[in-house]
């Protein structure tokens, strides 16, 4: 507040001083009092020579083009304010100058501020109308436009250029930084979703051995059941055939008994049949031998009859075995049933698998929904800021009006007007200001001098401090932009050049050669015990960031401002 009060008092004092100097100059010009002359300096001598030279050239031109000639009258009308030639010349020059300035503004908006063509065209159209009409018909606008150029080299001009550099930062590195941050967030969201997918795949891989073992055991049980079914079919066929044979044998027992009865009726008992055979032998013997040897036949028959006594206890010659008299078919069926039960017990299998695995994940949304939510939230927060940065270039460009409305004058310079006034006083023999003494030379300097006065040194020091801080801030934005780009490109480069593991065998197992039930059985067992390896995980290359390249031309533009 104290600084503002001092500034306000200084402006009031400066205004009073300016009014006093105006009154002093008017009074001196109106006075005819002779003032003792001072010794002329080199600068005063040069001013006198320059004025005399100008007077001689003007006199020669007046001799060549005397008053009343067309050239003299045209030149007079051109110099005369509000004359028609003067008005036409100013209007045409102002209109053409407005077109040139409008084109320069359009190029500035498009190539410097990176404004879209539509917005740049609209803004340039409005500015073009103001500039062309203003420079053509308004002396105030012409004065303001021509005063803009020297104001660029003042303190306000430095502030304006700094604001322009800030606009370049906002529309260049700052915007690019936010875009790369959005790229980084999308890459992180993609990586998070990929990690979630990998965790799910790892979880599934952890359960794969048990699932494969379970499937293998089920396949083994199915194979054994198929083999059991095949054996049962074979045994069933054998049982059917055996039962059929036993039924045939059982049904033929009665026929065998009738055949035995006929046989017994024909041959009689074993003793009778034996005696008949002995008698037939004796008769044949007697027929063969003479009567002298017939006694031999009688003796032999006696011994033969005694031999027949051994079979006398038997009642029949033809008989059926005892086992055929019982239920032969029922016995065969009972034995086959016992054999079938033993085979079924041998191939019977029952497997119970119990496995407990717990995996807990407290998530309200899926991985894709979480990733989409992250990207949407970042875009929701970044889009207003990016929009503000885009429009801030237009708003900040209004700081150029500071050159127009924040004008200040430093009456610490020895100007041409002051020299002419001092020369006029010198010619009139009045007291002059020039030459300055040593103390005055420290406070007042020439406009073209390279030396700075005290106030300029103070302002320059303040500007240097301000520019140093501003430069540091701008460098922070540039370094942040390029550093983020470098980090993202490093991640992308190393992510693309990662070593890919060579794929191993898809599975491991044993090769069984051969054909038949046994070979198929063993092959199915080993195939069922083969556990596949972990499947290929998704490549992280798809989630690598692809950053926006920094605008190096914009960096050079910012550097040229300083």
C-alpha cells in the first residue's frame, strides 16, 4: 500500500512538473528579453550547422518549384492537415497498412499462438476491420499504432513480450505435458488391466494341474470302464455259448437214458452178456477142434465163467454218468456267475477327488471398467484445463493493450525538440540549458546514448530479476515437458526391446506304439496324465506409451523472446 501511495504521489508531481515546463517554454518563446550568450559547445555548433543546411536545401527547392506551381501546391496540400490530397494519402496508406497488419496478425495467431484456422480467421477479420478503417480515417488509431513500435522496447514492452512467452508456454510445452500425462495415465490403466488379466490367468494356471489331474483320472476311469464293458461283453458271449451248450447237454440226457435202456435190453446184464459170450466161444471151440480135444473147450469155459462172476454185481452195461443226472445247466450258470462277479470286482473302480482352493478379490468392477474409469476421470479433469490453455492464448494476447493504455514518459532525455528550443534561445541571446554540467549529465542523457540514467538502471535491475524468475519458470515447464517425453520414450524403447523367452514344448508325455486293447488302454492312461504347460501370457508391448513429440520450434520461439 505504501508503494502504491508513493507511486500515486510521483505521478501527481510529474504532472505538475510537466505543466510547469510547458508554461516556462511558452513564456520564454513569448518574451523578447535578451539573455547573455554562453560559450557554444560542439553539439550546439552541429545543431546550428544542421539547421543552416536544411534552410539552404529548402531555399533551392523553392527556387526550382516557386510558390504557386503545381508541384508546390500539391506538396503544400499534402502537408496541410484535412486537405483532400492529405486525407486521400493518409486513408490509402492507412488502409494498405491495415491489410498488412491484419495479415501479420493472422500469421501470428496461426503459427505463433497455434490457434485454429476458424478462430484465427474470425479474430483477424474483426481486427482487420478495426485496423483498416481506423488507420484510414482515425488519427488517434494511427497515433496508437505508430507508438506501439517504440513501446516494445520499454518496460511495458518487456512485460508484453514476457506475457507472449507465457502464451507460448501455455500453448506449447504445458499443453504437451498434459497430453503426455494423459498418455501415461492410459498406459498405466492398460497395464493395470493387463496385470489383472495376468493375475486371473495365473489363478487359472494354479488350478490347471488339479483340473488336469481330475480330467486325467476321469479319462482313466472312463477308459477302464470301457475295458470292463468290453470284457463283460466277451464274458457274456462265452456265458451265453456255455449256457447254450449246457442246455443242449441237459436236454440230451433223456435221449441218452433211452439209448442206455435200449443198450441194456439188447445186451442184458453184464453177467448174462459175459456168459453168452463164453457159450458162443465154447461152441465155436467145439466146432473147431475134434472130439478128442473138446475137453479143452470145457475146461476153458469153466475158467471163463468164473471170470464172468466179477461183473455179476452190475445190472447194466450202458449207463449215464452221475453228474449228468443232476442240473448240469444250473451248475454251469452258477459257476459262470461266480466268474463274472470276480471279473467285475477286479475291474471295478471308483475315484473321489477333493481339492480346496480359495481366492478372494474385493472388486466392485471389472478390470476393463476400472481402466476406463481412470482414463475418463483424467480426461474429465484435463479437458477443461486444456480448453482453458487454448483460450488463454487469446485472452493473454490482450496484454498487448498494455502498450497502449500504460504509457509513461521519462523527461530525462535530451531530445531534438529540447535542442531546437535551446538553439532558439541561443540565437536570441538568452540563457540556455546546454551544455550540461557533470551533475546534470548524470541525470540527463541523449536519446541515442548507450549510457543509462539512475532510474533506468533501477528499472533494468528490476526487469533482470523479473526476467530471471520468469525464465526459470519457463525453463521448468520446458524441462518438465521434455523430461516426461524422454521418460515415456525410454519406457517405450526398452519395452519394445525386451527379450522374448523361446517357447518350450507345449506338453510332455510318453509315446506308446502298438495296436489293440492293451496298447489303447496304456496310451490313454499316459495321455491323460500329460499336463499342459502354462499358456502364453499377453505381451506388455500393447500397453507401452506413445508420447507426443515436443515442439522444438516452439522452444526456439520461446528462446528468441529472451
